[in-house]
């Protein structure tokens, strides 16, 4: 009985010793792995500095100017995406390496701040690229310059207040305020003026023509004002549509007054937007060919 007890105690001592050895080995091995991670992280920090410098130079090349205000005309979305992929791959803090921040070498904080700065710069470039695309989509052709607004743009047939509002909201959310954003706002004002004119014409047509017949609201003065406004519509599809409505109104007004001795062929007073004369003898020329009208009179 005593021998069995001694044997049991011996086995227990051996087992405890084995466990201790394993635990000690595991702890030593874990410490060694941690030290290897620290060594790798600190070497990577040095590499990260050069990687961030290269990414910074790439971002600089997105712009035409040293102040990084105006994007290059040939910049692609894929260029920005590629730079972001490279930036995301740069590890800049201890957590990403699975170590304590105190074990990172001096200079790691600067890497973190530089990565944050470059992330913000990429976000800004991407916002500008997106807003330029949204703005171009308002018009039949892309704008001719992002450095200076040129009032030669023609809205698309389906451009309306809501699409304009989406671009303004994107610009607001970007919080960008510089020379570029001022140009964007000018283009939005050009588009808004054209949309406002289209809305005004549609309202006038609806009041004077319903179910193909003129209403009591249709007058010669209203007809001439409508003709003048249509002559300044830049989008040709919209102009053709409005001209058809105008011709219908003119023909019916002319028909209702044909019994009068001084009747006038009103429908012939509009020549598809090249000119229109109002009751005061003033002439409004079609702005589509040269866009030379006074901006305060152009909508």
C-alpha cells in the first residue's frame, strides 16, 4: 500500500514537472514570437515612410497646380482607387502589427499622422472627381474648363431641379471651399438658369394649352412672351417640343380671330427661335448660336 502511494506521488511530480516545462517552453516561444513581431514592425515602419512619400507624390500628380486645387483633365477614377489601395496596405499603428505601442520605434506617430493626412487628401480628390462627373452629367457635353466657368453649356433634356440639388448636396457634404468649388457653383448657376426657364415655359404652356386646345389664358401678349422665352432655350429637343406647342397656340389664336378685320397671323411671328418681337417692338435673338445674352435676362 505504501509502495503504491509513493509510486503515485512520483507520477504526479513527474506530470507537474512536465507541465511546467511545457508551459515554460510555450511562454519562451510566445515571447520570442512577440519579439519577432516587434522587430518586423520596426523594420516595416522604415519602409512605410518611403511608401507614404511615393503615395504623396502620386496624389500631387493628380492636380494641374502646385496648390492642389484643380484636378488633371485626364485623371481617372482608377488612378485614385489604385493610390487608395496602396495607402490602405501601409500599416501605421501597433494594433495592426499585434504589438504594444510602446514597443514601436520613434517616428511611428509621424507615420500615423502622415497616413491620416494622405487619406484626407485622397478623399478630397475623390470628392472632386465625383462632383465633376455629376456636374458634367447635367449637360449634353462635358464642361470645357474647371479653372474658369464658361457659359457655353447646354442642359440635358432630363436635367431638373432634383438633379441639380443632388450635385449641390455632394458639394456641401465635401466641405470643399476653394477656387475649384467656386467654378462648380457657377456651372450649377448656369444649369439652374436654364432649368428655371424650362420650368417657366412649361407652366406657361400648361396654362395656355390644355388637351390640345387653347384656354382663356392664351393671349397675344402671352404668346409673344412665350415665343421670346422659347427662343433662348439652348437644348434643341426641348426647344423643338416647345415650338410645336407654341405653333399650336398661335394657329388656334389666329383661327379664333380670323373673323376680325385686323386679324394677325400670330403663328408666323415666331421663326423657330431666331427672333421674336414683343408688343413694344423689342427683339430677342436666339442665344443658342452664341450665348451672348445678358446673364441677368438669361434663365
